[in-house]
């Protein structure tokens, strides 16, 4: 009788990222965040609305509540202002008298608000686990390694980093330290125009689709001018020749919501709704953007629908909370507004900010207990602010 050979034991150590994904590790600097401390009220509590209203009234001018467009209606009703991430961060900075900034959005947005507000102001995120999957796709360590690859290829001095607002404070700081700027989906072309005046190539972080769509659709580059750097492959999965030939080095990141839309979604909605206008966010894939009638930021989408004639039909490729809110808002004007895809898709991390978390945060502040403060360290803040200021100075 023979026995099966024993397998040698492998000394395999899980990576920090793997442990994080398995729930065995917590990284407070990660967009995935950590569990929220404290006892939350029950989501079935019928008094939640009144409790939120009472706590906000008690705090008075000491609190300023920001609500991103993608937030639930139950949360948006308590926002002092609504908008996209950068608009909200600027609104927070314009209210220095508010001691507490409660940001109903996700982690990177609260970081940006902390960077732009005064040291005396305290930014609070109602649920620390409200992160951003796109921002998670580029860590400081990965980007530093990428820069080493560009240096070894002999092109780092030609490369200007441009980082999307949807990135962590660490990535914004890297961008500032290496002479780059931040962009939003509204000013991405202006940011790239500026970057190409400073250097010959751009490293675009972390959303490949916004970078590609802006370069090809708005700036007349070809798809061949773009390469995708994959941080999970040696040298990003690229040869030295590919890096040297490229104008746009796109980070392999994407939005989990906008990445769901496909060319089939566009074809299907045109077949179902004759005469429909397809309006999508530039975080969508290139083939979706190329097939759409209109492309623009969240603010652009809202303004386009405001200006649309009564009775017009629209299929919108962006987050469902906003699409549903717009459909209800313009229903009386006879504007038919539908979600681009048949599959319902909320931003799961945005949806972590619900009424129980907001009530808990507001009541805690009203009782004098500071909870879930988002605070960027001074060195990171300094370089991140430098990158943001370069964006603010764009023509």
C-alpha cells in the first residue's frame, strides 16, 4: 500500500488588502473605512425624522449639513446644500462659522472638506464605512510604485499627474508633490490642457474612463495614445516602449455604478423608447459615451434636464437616487426620465449614509460628543491642498 506524498507547506502571507477584503483587518485610511461605533437608532423608529430635525435645530448655526446628489431622499431632506463633491467642499469652506460640517457623502469627499476648511472646523462622516470603490483602486503605495516604474523607463520627468476629485487625500497629496493638479468631471479638459503645457505625458488617476473620454472625445487624441496601467501586474502590465509612446497613462480604476452601463443598455433603451435622448456621465465606458447624445458631469445632467422642453424623453446614465429624484421633479412638466439600464444600481457606499446614521451623528454632536471626525494629517493636507489650489487657478 502506497501513501500519497505530502505537500510541502507554503509560507504564503496574505496581503493587507486581502485581509481588508476578508474583514480581518481595518484600515482607517482606506476608503472602505471601518465599522461605525456607538448604538444606532432602529431604522424602523417612526420618530427618526423628528429626532433629526430636533437635533439639527438644537445645534443651530453650529452645524452645516452637506448632501451629495447620490444620497437617499431621507437624508437629502436635511441637507443645507446639495451638489457634487467639489461644490460641497467649497460650500463648507465658505461657512467658517459652522463648527461642525456633517458630510452626507463618502470618505474622500469628507477629506476634501477637511482640507479646505479651517482648523477650528470639524468634519463628520455619519458612517465611516461610506467609502468609494473607485478611490480604493489607487493606494498611495501602488502609485508610488508606478512612479518608480515611470522613473526606470526614463519618462517620469515628462509626466504630470492629474487626479480626479474622486481620490483619497493620499493620492491628492502625491499629485501635489509631483507638480500635478486635481480635476472634476466638469473641468477635466481644462486640467489636461494645463498638464500638457507642463509636460509631455499625463498619469491620470484613478478613473480610466474619465481620462480616456476626455482625451479622445474632447481633445482629439486617439485610443492608441492611451495605455492602461494595471497596478496588480509587474510594470503595470506595460512595456517600456508602450509607456514611452503613450500620451495618456490611465490608471486601471473605474466607478462601480457608471461602469455597469453598456452599449447594449443604450441600444435597448433606444428601441424601447423612440426619440429618447441618452445623457450619460463621463465616468461611463468609452463606447457608451460615444453612443450617447449628451455627456457631462452631475451638474451638467441636472442643468440639461432643467432646460429640456416639456414632453421630451431622457435615459440617464448615472446613479439611481439622482435619476429617480430628477424623474419625480420634472414629472409635472411632462418630461419622461428613466434609468439607462434595466438593472437597478445604487451606489452601495453612498447608501451607507442613512437616516439612522445621520440621527446618531446629529444627536451625538448636540450632546457635545464629537463622533466620526475625518481629519487629514498636516503633511498630506499641505500637498493635497497645493494640488487643489492648482485646479482652482485653472483658466
